């Protein structure tokens, strides 16, 4: 079973020894159409964007304007209506998929963890990449060379144990950290 979640942030449990947890909230969603293998079209609210295609989907499924994002998920529902969160009460492990924080165009030291050169005493090699090529043969830079460039903003999936689930508020406490910024939307999938 899959769910759309919003990352709230990190905290710790009160028990001794305390465990670091990440809090995520299940986003209110409506199951619009159930197909084979429990694959379903699910609508949730995710911004102000609206166009003719979205309005057509809202009219087709008889939804209010707040439900303006659509996704295909594997759900436990047999029929249309609110998304069923009952399987989360018995679940022990989930896989969380989020986009990591984007860091823009970054240098090689930040992006790849290079050491860099000496900081003082006449050095001209501080935070640069250094030598990148070979000798006269092959006379070019090899493919896959670690260099500065775009860093972050990639989809990452991690496995987490469920510490607790509050069915009333829809808040899920997952053991450890998950990628992404606070407030980011992602997806969780029940593994066990």
C-alpha cells in the first residue's frame, strides 16, 4: 500500500534510550477510480495550479477544487472514497521516497568530498579540483570524472521502521532520517 505524505521534521522518543524519529503526516486523499491489482487514481490537494485538464478530472470524479493533483497508487481500498489508512496500524517497515534538498551548482569539495589544498603559505590550490586529465595519450578527460556541477534534488528511497502511528491525526513516526526538506511531499510504501 502506498500513501502521499508530508515531512514535518525530526524529533526523539521519550523512552530511554531515546530513538531519533522523523515525523510525517498522511495527506488527505480521495480514491477516484480503482483498477486491477489495486492500482487506483488518487486525488490530493497540492497547490494552486489549475487548468482545463485538472478541471476536467475534477468534473469527471465529482471533486471539489481543492483536490487538484492526481497520482496512481497501490491502495487497499475496494471502492472509491477516502484513502484507507488501516494497513498502517499493523505495518512495521516502510520505504520512503523523497527528493533530496537541492544545493544548486556546487564545487567538487562540497559535491564529492574532496580534501582541497593547504589554506595558507603561498598556496594557489585551495578549493579547486586539481589535475583532471591524463598524459599526451589519450589527450582528453575521461568520462565520469568528478567535477563541479548540479548537486542534490534527486529522488532517493530509504527504508525505515515504524515507531508509532496516530490514526486520528495521521502522523507517522519513522525511525531515523529521511531525505528532503521539512514540508516536502513524498511517498511511502508499506514493505512489511
